């Protein structure tokens, strides 16, 4: 496999991780990073000895870079990804793909037209425990799927100011459900509201998804629970799989 020259746009909490991992990967060469906040940029440039750009445009014009990670806050995903696609870069955008479904569709269409790859950073499907569950389901160890019930709760993260908990957290388990169930969604029912003063968007959501083949997804997410819990339980006609995403088992 050949080495890919990559750049990271937005090197806050998550972008820092992308830069860290790229710098260790054999098949990736971290060429440059970009961030609008100078001290954030300088820290990563110094740590990983890369080029640093304060303007995204300058990173995107860098001919050495073939692919970029977009790790800016969610409400900027559309703008930055569309710009990256215009510059012919392949894109790995952090989850959720965009702030609205319309923005996401536009991004997917633009990537297709430009002939570049566009991927979203849905990490949980690569969690070894989820991979194992997939294997057990495919080998029919737990029979036919009946329900998948997920809980992703914890305290409010002051860093996330631009979206609510449904788009920020529920997206992880929705992706895992899609990955494990592989059946079209028929119907969705959800309740949500904002209780905390510091949250401008919903801080709790309870979602029920009816998939084809009579499989039901149940999902509870919030930024209200004082401790962090991330778990999923998969019920089949012949068995149950319980996963703790944090312990990866
Ligand atoms: N996969 C996961 O589990 C996971 C976990 C946390 C965050 N995320 C996602 O990562 C994204 C970033 O979240 P975060 O927690 O790292 O946020 P953050 O605020 O810590 O970092 C965002 C960075 O982007 C920079 N930035 C903002 N606008 C910019 C622009 N126009 N150009 C260049 N830089 C810009 C900011 O200065 C900041 O350094 C979000 O979409 C979030 O949903 C994913």
C-alpha cells in the first residue's frame, strides 16, 4: 500500500487525535495542519513537526496534500468539506457528517461529481466489541435480531456549543445499528428537549427506530447523567450480546 499525504483541518480535541494517529501510521504522511486559533495550531505544528496554516484555503492549495481530515465544529463541516472537494482533496470528515441532512446530501453529491472519496468518522463500528457482535450476528449465533437497545449518557461537555445531543451522540449508535442490522428504516419516533441552561439545543433524546424485518432500535442519549455510560444490548431469538463501548468488550 502506498503512503498518502494528508492534512488535518481543525486541530482541537479531535483533530489533535487525527494528527497524532496520522503521524504514527505507516501509510500516512502528515504534511500540514490548519486551525484558526494560533496557539492551538502552534502546539500541533511543534509536536508533530508539520507545516501549519492559519487559513484553510492555504492548506487546501498545498499540492502535496491528497486527503484531509475535517475536524472543525459540526456546523462548519459543510463549508469546509465543500471547499476541500473543490480543491480535489479526498475527505474524512468527523461525525456527524453535517448539521443538516440537506447539507450532507450536497456534500455526497459534490464528492461524487469531483471523483473524490468522502468518508465520515464513525469510529464505533470499528470498536472491537462491535466487530465481534457483527461476526456473531452474521454467524447466526444469536438467531434473528429482535431489538438493539443503546444508552449513551453523561455530563454536559461545555466544548460542544453548536449542536444538540441527538446529532452529536445518537449518531454513533444509529450508525452502529445501521451497521449491525443492514435493513432499511421504516419509521422513527423521538422525544427530546432542552433542560440545562447552558445548552441551546436538546440535551436529552429518546429515539425508537422501526427497521424492516421487524427489528427495533431503542436509543437513549443525554448530557444530564452525572457519569458517562456507553452501552448497547443486542437481543436475538437465540441469545443476547451486551457491549460496553468504553471497555470495548
Ligand atoms: N468521533 C468521535 O468520537 C468524536 C469525538 C469528539 C468530537 N468529534 C467531532 O469532531 C468535530 C470537532 O470537535 P472537537 O471536540 O474536536 O471540537 P474543538 O472545538 O475541540 O476543535 C475544533 C477546532 O476547529 C477549529 N476551527 C473552527 N473553525 C475553523 C475553521 N473554519 N478553520 C480551521 N479551524 C477551525 C477550532 O479553532 C478548534 O481548534 C465535531 O464535529 C465533533 O462532532 C468526534
